[in-house]
């Protein structure tokens, strides 16, 4: 069964909007695990507008499932990750002012940078995943840079899945995801996915990419939890991931 890692950034956004400690991010993470999450994902950004660097430090001894830290490998980010030593670090090519991740790495152009960063992380015993578009030509670069996994950027898939309700031909883009997944598997890379996955489009993605090890979902899951409750929502998402 594909694992569900809950990205708790949006809970931190809510906390920061009012100040204080409500919701309590540490309790949120523990409750997500208690409700069935297979992992906790955080994406600390330089301006700390949601998850703060101290949150990451405080979460480390409390997370009993898999702890995944996402981010651009700046010096501050790398120092934090090497201090905390999560189970997995997911590298994204976001500029500091990005609202959200919106593309994957060009593993050819940034091969030297990725090799250096990945080597440093793996020497610390941290599994490394890199954010990648559905582009077969970039998979070999992920492998040669030393990554253990790729995380498919599923934003375009989510958008086209919605459009395909009225224009079925648009879902042809999904072939790029299937081909990229096959190439990754052939090269010995494991496969994660994330961005705009939700209760409508997740099952289709899972069924057509059986190699999928893990999905990281935050925004949609938090929005659904407003209606269904957090425990029920986590279980609803896990049902979409059953083999």
C-alpha cells in the first residue's frame, strides 16, 4: 500500500495568522499519526510564513512515523536538515519567494549542485528524493546525481484531470507520468508524488502508477478536514491508496 505523508504546513499557516499556538503544530502531527498517517511532511521556507525552523526541531523527537523535510537546499536549510536528520529530505527548486512549489528540477542544468547536496545528505544517513516534472529526459540525471527517489510534481496532472471531465483527450498528459515512472523504476529509483492531489484525482493516479511508494498531501487534505474532520479525512485519503 502506498504511504500517506501529511504535509502540516497549512496548519502552521493558520496558527501564524492569529499568533499564539493554536492550532498546536506538535499536537497536530501526533494526531495525524494517531489517525493513520504514515508520515509527516514539512516545508520550512526562509520567511517562516508557515512552518518555522524551530517547529522542525521540536517535531523531530515526536514524529514516530516517517519525517520528511522539503525545501530548497540553501545553506540555512541544509544546516537545519543535517541537524535534525529526518528519514527523508525532498529537494525542490523553489526560489525563496515562491508561494508554493510549481516545477521540478532540471537535473541536467543543476547536476553538479544536486550531486554535492545529495552526497552531503546521504553521508548523514538521510534518504533523498528530488522533485521532478513528468519528463523522462530528467530521470537519468536524478539517478546520476545520487537520488534515492523522485517525487513527481503532480500539479499539471491535477489540472488536466479536472479538465478531462469535459475534454477527455486532455488526460493524454498522463502518459508522461506513466513513462517517467517506468523510467525511474528501470533505473532503480523509488517513486513519490505530490502537489494538488485530492480525493477526486488520487485514486486514478494510484491505480495507473502502481510503483508509487508515497504521496505527500497537505492543502487539499486540510481543506477536506474542515468538512469531514481530520481523523475521517486521513482515513478517506488512505482508502484511495489501497492496492
